[in-house]
C-alpha cells in the first residue's frame, strides 16, 4: 500500500516509517528535516507541512499517518491546523483505507502546556469528524494518543534523575514506551484494524490515571 507519513526524520514517525517499509509497503515521508531513512521504497519531501501551497501532489494515498508535531512552538498551527489540512488534501478520497492521527494523552487529561493540550484535544474531535466522512469509502480514522515515549524530544526530562523519578512515580507501569512500540500500535490501527473507527486510543502506561504533569522549568 502507499503510505504517507509526516514527521519521519526521527522518533515515532521514523519508527513507523521503518516498520511499514519492513512490511513491504511504499512509504512517502514529509518532514522539515532532511531524510534519515535510506530505502528504495521510501520517498522524502523536505518541507514544513504548514506551507500548504508547496505540499507535493501525491495521489491515491491508501494510509495517511499524521505524526508531525511540536511542543510549545506553534502548537495549534502544526499539531492541529496542518494536520487538518493534510487530511483534507490526502486523506478524504476514495482510495483511502485508513487515517491515523498521532495525538497525546494530554489531549485527554489537559496536563501539559496550554496550547499543546488544546491542539491535541482538537485532534480528538477532528478524528471523529474525519471518521464520519471516510466511512463511505470503507476506511477507518482513529487517533493514537501516547503518554511518555522515549524520543530525542524528551531528553531534557529523561536525563534529569529527579524529574525522571517524579515521572515514574506518576506512571503505574514504571516505564515509557519506545518509538518502536508505538509504531506497532500504528500498524495495527491502520492495517490490521478494519472496524474500530472514530476512536482515540490511549497508550500511556496508566499515566492518565494520575495525570500530574512533570516537566523541566
């Protein structure tokens, strides 16, 4: 299948792209950074997804995964508005099989930076809207909402022993997910799954049971 993924240069997006390539799919990545994946079935576009006029013409996308996001930097514009534009451009069409939006546990709990929480809460609502509109194509649309994930973006708290201890105290499973673990959830929700739609799947190690947000000053 033809899979379009945003934010593929590192972290969750890269892990998702690599898993789909491993499974034999054709993957197209869009990211502000230069590509970090080398594979004959991978095509990379280096650009900002907020630059709507310059987005590439990509037809017949079967799976769209809106992974690109930011924290405390133009949250609404990137995490929500650009996600909506990407979905309307590439996802709402007859060849679509599945759309997956990478959200956040913070969209459920509100326990993070204000605009970040608002942007991810908006993703939850928009996911339901899109699910209604792609159902006529037999397609699903869900959001995958992780809690803590081990990525370079979270290094500032992962490397601080005091903050890390506080975070683990808030996480019943006493660990964060790896990017590869989240990638397998993404694959399940877009390829294996054919019936769950309009849902926001919370994968946070039980963190939202406590929902006290810990971060570096």
